[in-house]
C-alpha cells in the first residue's frame, strides 16, 4: 500500500511540473480577451454538464464551491488529476478546418482537518489560449498563432458551524503568460508579439445549505461569489524583423492594475439526492464582464472587441444502481447538458456555445479510487453574424485517488 501511495505522489509531482504549459485551447476565439475561460469542474462534473455549486460528496473534490470541503471523508486523503483531449471541426466562409489539442486540465486534493472542517489545495485553469490560422494579403501573407494560459494555485477550507450549513473560501495565486503572435510575410518577414503576463491573487467564496426531506432524500442549495478586482501583471507588444534577426521596438509596456479587471462572479445551484443511487443538479452562473475594464494595446488588438455579460445554465444526472452490488452496478453513469452565453463580443457578435456530455465512474478493484471517463460534444458559434462555427468532441479522463491514509490498523 505504501508503494502505491509513493507512486501517486510521484505522479502528481510530475504532473505539477508539467502543468503550466499543458493546457491548450484550439480555437481562434481564444485570441479574444483572456482566452477561453475554465470552469473549475472535475472530470466527473464535466460528465454532468459542468455542475457543482450544490455538490456534496465526501469522496470527490469539488472546487466549484469550497463550502463542500466541510463534508470530506475523515478517513481518506483525496487526489484528483484530470486530462482533456479535444478534436475540433471548424467552418468559416465555406472553408473547413480540423485541429487537435488538450493536455493536463487540473490537479486537486481534499482532506479533513477537524470534525467539521475540511481543506483542499491544487491547481486549476482560469483561461487558456491556443490557435493557428492565416490569411492572404496584397503582396504577401499573414499568420496568427496564440499560446499560453492563466492558472490558479489555490488553498481552501470549508467549515460547518452548525448542522446543514457550511461555509468555504478558496484563496488562489494567479499566474501565467499568454502570447499572441502575428507573422507578416512579404519582401521581409516581420513578427508582432502581444504578451500578457499575470501575477495576482484571487478569492472564491461559497456557502451550502442542506435540507433532509426524509431518511433517503436530501436537497442542497449552493451559492458562490468572487468579487470584481483589478488583474495585476504586465502587458506589452514587441516588433521583430525576423529576416534581419533583430528586435525593432517594444511598445505599450504597462502595469495591468487599474486597466484590466475581472468581474463579479455569481453562482447558484440546487441538487437533489436519493440515497446513494440518484443525484441531479442544475446550476446558473452570471458574470458582469461588461463592467470590467480591458484596455487593448493600440495597434495589437481589434478595436471592435468588447466584453459582454456572461451567463451559463447547466444540468446533470448521476445514477449508481447499487453501491454494494456487482462491478457494473457499482459504476456511476452520468449525463449532462449546458448553454453558455460567453463574455466575448467582436464587431457586435457575441460568442456562444452549448453541448451535451456523458460518462462513467469506474471503481478501481480493491480500493475506493474511481476512474472517470467521459465524452462531451460542444458547438461554438457567434451571433447574430456567424463568424466561425466549431464542433468539439472532448474526451475527458480523470482519476480520483481515494486512499485511507488516516486509517490506523489495530494491533492484535
């Protein structure tokens, strides 16, 4: 058993060293703003449409609402590692394209601190950027490439001061660098690089209240909030003469504080659980991005880009036939769906996406560890004008290591 634990620790250490450069989006829409936003949803939650504000599970880490940490199993130490693989089919002006991406999505942990107090730490994605496309110009051509991500290294706690009511908070360090390159090929080759380097702190607050309807049925209401704040770091643009192998100029180097902001974020969810068999949840997210400042670098970003208020609706179901039955009866079966009105708007066209998901939670033999394998179909587009249509097929794989590290065997 000790060898297994050491293997888990080594795997997580290796994954952590790789994490910063592992997240990858594969869409031109990620060029806008801070890129494509993460959801802080685990693999199991993504199989249910990305719900989690009202989720309470003693054997799953739920970073979407830190109040849930108060209900972590007192005998176990939880680790959750998630990987995402993505295929994208896109269409623009009658032209079709295909791309592939993915990587390590998150690393989280959960543990009991005291009787009514639980904790968690890990690394989760805030946003990611990844794209590559080109255009023909008079007398040459243009190529645009983007890469990078912003991540959150967090430490959180959840406390149940009175029965049925739990409170929680995540405090995180935001870090990451995003590069947007533009190559111009003509008689000479020039490179324009727009860089955003984030180094900041953030906070996520949560509360949950559970209502026992009877011995088997329970309803949980969850609320989360993250306050509006300035985003700190630096941003700048650089011109290069690639043909002459020289840097021509660095422009617009500025501190981001006061010029770039994150919005107020509100989340509310309601879940219903019937014993250990059935669980369903519906969530709503709202972010007032239109009130958040964003100062584009002159000459580097589209003047037609702005922020829209973002809202999302998600719903999911989980069914386990019999927790003590045969292997297939102990397997968790999940489905979900969502609709997202995103924060990105270019030329008066808002970016939106919707999708459905499904998956299974496969129990590992001889332990409480669960392997979550899921698929997700997502359609992203803009409205009212259809700029780019994208269809995604995401494969998600996560392992929820559930080891009884705090169990002491009796000496006979």
